[in-house]
C-alpha cells in the first residue's frame, strides 16, 4: 500500500467532446481520489507524440496521436492511497468490451482507441507523466 501516491489522468478528446468531464471526475472523487492539479489543453502533435513515445513502434501510434490531438483534453493529477492502482480500477480495462460494469471505460469509452481516459500504469511512469504536464508549484497540497 502506498500512502498519498500521485498519478496522472487524462480525460481524452472523445469524453470531453461528449460533455462527460463532470461524470468522470465524480467517479475519481467517489473512489477517494483527490484532484490536486487540473488543466484543459489541446495537445500538439509534438506533445502527443512525446507523451506516447513508448508506443511509437506500435501499428496504432499514428491513429493514437491523431485522436489525442483531435480536440481538447483535461489533464489532472490525482492523489490518494494507492492512487495508481485505484485509478486503474476506476478506469477499467483499456478495451471497453473487457471493462467491468460501472468502470469509466465501460460507461464512456467508444473503442480501444477512443477509450475516454488515460492513467499512469506504475510509479516511475506516473512521475514522468506528471512532470510532462505540471510544474511542482502547479500541484496543490490538499491533505
Ligand atoms: P492509454 O491508456 O492512453 O495508453 C495507450 C493508448 O493506446 C491506449 O490507452 C489506447 O487508447 C491506445 N491503444 C491501445 N491499443 C490500441 C489499439 N489496438 N488500437 C488503437 N489504439 C490503441
């Protein structure tokens, strides 16, 4: 168990376009995750490509960058006990057809590509992903 861990969350262009920001943030808060930083932005191709650089050899990379730059996203830092695992549980499986009932991807994702949310998958990636979008002084102490 990791006390007060932080994770990076992105509400993706599909969910922003469908006005689902509030419903998704509520799921995080209901799970005990605390929003300690939040901003809306429209990613450039360079930003999306750098953020998802780990996937650049995958066949879906071009499609992923195109989708992530297709409209605004809401990036947040979520904090809480075991925040990384808790967020992944609330998001559900990457492929919405495999996501459990009640999870964000089960309720809001359209496909494996347009899957409503991104969340960090491990402590080291959470640190890198948070630093990609936020300076330390943009993250607020809430506890
Ligand atoms: P995310 O958690 O943001 O991390 C990488 C993203 O790549 C993933 O969510 C999906 O949106 C996307 N992705 C993964 N697999 C596929 C696929 N087979 N086709 C298209 N996009 C994919």
